[in-house]
C-alpha cells in the first residue's frame, strides 16, 4: 500500500464515519450504528474502498478497539463494578451457555453436521465489549446500574468466549479435549485479569506520579497509551484477549490523579482511531451472500436464537433490581470473537461458504439490533446516572 | 506484521522518543534531537527494533509529517509570511544553488564521476521543513522574523528541491532534459501552492462554518485532518510534495473561527504521530557504514559544504534586518528530500553503497548540527515573538 492509497482510505473512513454517525444521531440512533453502516457501504461487497484484511486497516482498527476499551476502563470505577459482580457473572455464564446450546440446536436442526453446529454455537457466545460499551456510552447509560452489569458481564463473557474458542479450535483440529485443559484455560484467562489489576494497582500509581513529575505533566496521554498497549500484549501472552488487557490498564489508572490528563488526550486519539474499528467491522460484511435463500434462512434462525439467548441471560440475576430487559438487550451484540469463530471454522473447512455467510448475518444482525431497541427502551426510563465529572460529554463527542 | 509486533514497535517508538526528548530538553536541547537519537538507537544498525521501510512504520511516519506541517500551517499567518516573501525567496534560491554547486565540486574533487556528483549536489539542496519548523517551535522562535523567513524559505526550497529531483531523475535515467521541462515542473509546483491557497480561501471557510453548524462543533479536528490529507494528495498529483499540501491546508484554515478547535485536536494527534516521523528518520541511519575512512572523509567533506552553503544563503537578503546567521543556521537541516535523492541514486546504480552512506552522513550531520548551534545563538538574543494565543504552549508540549 502506498502513502496516497493509505491517505485516501483514511479520508474515506473518517468522512463516511463522521457523516453517517451524524445522520444516525439525527434520526435518534447512536452514532456507532452510522459508523457500522459506513463500513458496510465502503466494504468489499459494495464500494470496495475499505478492505478490513489489508494490513494497515487491520492494525489501525486493532489500535482503535484497544483505545476504546482503554477509555472505557478509564471510566470504570472498580468498586461500582464489583458491587454488581455476582449479577454480571450470572448474566455472563447464562449468556454463554444458552446461546451456545440454542445455536448448536438450530444449526443441527437445519442439517449442519456436528462440528459445523459446534462452530455455529460457539460463534454465538461472546458479547462484543467494544460495540456494547460504545452503544451505552452514546446513550449516556454507561454508569447506570444496568450499564455496569452489562459492562462487567461483557468483559467476563469475552474471557469465557476465548476459553470456548481454545476448546473448539482443538475439536475442529480433531484433537482430544480433557476437563483439565478447560480448567487450565479458564484459570489462565481469569487469572490474568486479577493479577493485572492487583499488580497494576501496586505499581502504576507510583509510576505515573513519577512520570508526571519528571515530564512536568506532559506526554501523560502517550504514556497511558503505551501502558494500555503493553497490558494488551501481556493479556494476549497470558491467553486472554488484547482488549481485556487494555480495559485492565484503564481500570488501574482510573483512581490516579493523572487519569484525567490521560483521558483528555486518549479521547482525542479515540476520535480518530475508534471509527476505523467500527468501519472495519462493517466492511467485513459481504451483502451478496444473502441472495441464497438457504443461507438467509439459516442466518435468520441463528439471529433469532442469538437474540433470545442473550435476552434470557438478562433475567439470570433474579436478585438484581434494575431493568433486566435492558441488560438482556444490551448483551445482544456479537462482534470480533464471533467473527473469529466464523473465520476459524471456514479456514479449517469445518463450515462452508454458505454457513460462514449465515454466521456473519447473525453477528451483523445482533449488532444492528441493539442500538434502536435499547434507545427505545431507555427513552421512558429514569434519567441517566452521571459518570466521573466531565467525562461523559467527552466520550459522547467521539 | 502482526498486531503484537505493531504494538511493541509503537510502544518502543513512543517511550524512547518521549524519554530521550525529555533528556534532550534537560541538557538544553530541543526535544526533536532526542527523538532523532531515539531513532538511531532503535534503528537497524543498533537495536533493530524499528525498520523505517516497514509498511506500517513508513505510513504512520508519513501521516506524522503531514500532521506536523498541517500544525505549522495552522500557526502561519499568511500576511506575516508574505511580508518576508522576498527575503525568504532569496534565501531559498541561494540555498539551493550554492549547496548544489559546492556538493558537486566536492564530490567531483574526491573522485566521483559526473552523474554521482550531480546526485550528491542535488541531495544537498532542500532544507527539511519538518525538522526546521520543529526546532524553531521547540525553541519558541517560529514567530520571530527570522523564523518566518526560514519557514517561507524552507517551503520554497522544498518545491525547488522537487524540481531538481525531477530533472536529476531524468539525467540519471539517461534521458535528455530541455529548458521547457524545467520551466514546466517549476510552474506546476509553484502553481499548486498558489491555486490551493486561493481556492482554499474561497471554499474552506464556508465549508468549515457549515461543518461546525451541522456537527455542533464536533469532529472538527477529524475534518481538518481529512482536509490536510486531501490537500497532501492533491499536491502530490500536481507534482509537488505531500507536506506542501498539508501546509497549504493549515494556512487556509488558519484565519477561520474553527481554526482553534481544529488545532486543539490536531496537536493531540501530533503528540502520537510526529515522534514516529522523527524516530523513522533517525532509524534510517546505518552507523556501521562509517567504519570505512573514505566514506567518512567524503561524508564529512559534503557535510561541511552543506553547512557552509546554507549559512551563506542566510546572508542573501542583504535588506533583511533580522539576524542573518540565525536564518542561515536554521536552514541547514536536510531530511526527507535529501534521503530520497540518495535512495534514488543508489537504486539507479548512479552512486555506490559507500557514496550512499556518505550522503546519509551529510543529511544526518546537518540535522544534528542545527539544534544545539541555534539554541546557543538564540540564548543571548531578544525574547521570542508570541504567536496566536495559546498555541505556542500547545506545540511546545509535543
């Protein structure tokens, strides 16, 4: 890719994302919906301007989702999150088990073989933290009790989804899976989050106080971003996901006196990089595959199963006093992890091109389902809960 | 390049640049000097962490220099620049002709053939706008009369350098060059700047007033960046350089009421991207080539010729009342265009590996020469001239 082509693609992404984001808000929808539509339009199946598998687009999109989760972490009060921990955990577990079972059953009933049905079920497990957090943030609902449960559950089920991914990858490759392997993956994934937050809370405040003194308050945002990138790498090495590490870095920095300065810079970087991620997600959609009625039928059946499974998960914490339907709806969007399952299955020959497109339809449909429905549900609810001062407005500016 | 490697390289660039930038300032030097040293250390000949020819590094570095020139343009008052136009033009012309003649003579005297000597002379013509503007900005001297002459001259001689490039490229390729070709290239390159500024002043204020109204003041920085990228592309299509287009975009936006909002966002983006450019420039240096005494001798001779040529150019506008030595010293750094000449000569076989390294030594030496000398000269001078409110501090934060 030459410099000229890179600049052209970047301008196309930024202008389309901001324009359609504005249009979405004008019709009462979150801006992220407009950015996803911008991606579909710019993607391979329509205009062909943005190829999400092109190295530069892929790398900048990953940087975008890391910055987004770092921002969300910087806004997350760990105490508030722990207070809803049991609710979040139950939503996460039910929201992984139920969609997996439903997805497997639907796929098998529609004639897929066992392995393909397993891949289909697995692709339906993990809520997209990025999309869900962005939708809640666009609607100013990240700090509501429901928002906190959803955020916690989405982080937990992303970790669960990665465990499912590790197991299914072995099954698809024809290997044996013991209970010990599953227990090991689980411990590694959750262990990272715990160790990262405990270690981070011990070391990071001192480090950033030193950086602020040495640099006279400058370069803090760039240092915060470096921390987030390193934490993302550590998470991946520990068998967790990049975005979990970035989120942990934000959570660790949140109570420090430097958090506000870091955030002010990071939000500006987010204006540039976060839309690249959502446009890339949209650009991965191939709208032409749905011309085949069998693909369309399978995709729609999986979509319905995917929505119902997560809606039911919202009702799992029967003791939670918030609006359970809001939690369920907010858990619906699938994203990166679902796409990874679909691609893995396609690459290994476990699913064919038609089933792959049906899985994409499910992922895409869940992503487009939540923003308007959530917006409708929240219109008549109580007023939004305020977050840390000055922050809600900054993030809604993205 | 995988995501993990990209994140690692990015962290290495950012941390090393900010750390050595801070060290440079502690010892009384501009931060950019530390960033260049960070690049040399991270580059292929020492640690091997940063490869400036890797696609992602190259593209982000180009984005960095475009953002830098856009920032500089946003701070440039066209009227003030026009007021020193004749001084700037004379510095530029003498600063292209004299180093070309001196470089050719030195190379020829040291035994290079005619074509290699032409390449050597050509590589010495263009001052690096990016490095020079950054040094002046680090020292708070961008708005001094001397700073304005240097900025204008550096923009003009970059255009002249590109014309020389077009001519030399044909000579190296063995083609004929007529006076008409040279006149055509010249008209195209200067024509772009004039047309862009006139057209831009007509269209851009209305467009940005509309964008500010429609988007309620949001997304202005991203729209400003998009304008800069499009102007950069237009400049390249017109036979000029990317950075000239980005500079023109900034100059056009500068008098609009939206300039400040654009600038606030762009400066933040600059914190991230501009160091990538300077680290990439430093990383291109192969320190091992200087083990050969003949390479070292040629390089040092070209370096002395390169410094003397630009110093003399500072005295060309005899009517200019500022400090001519300051202008001359500030014109010394060569950068991108010099490196392009060296690479073109190497690729075409016009210069060998040894001569190539000598040219790199000249480029590198001029870049390291200016910051400390300029800092020394300015220490006892009059106090710096203030720029537009609040802007000098923001840029010095980079």
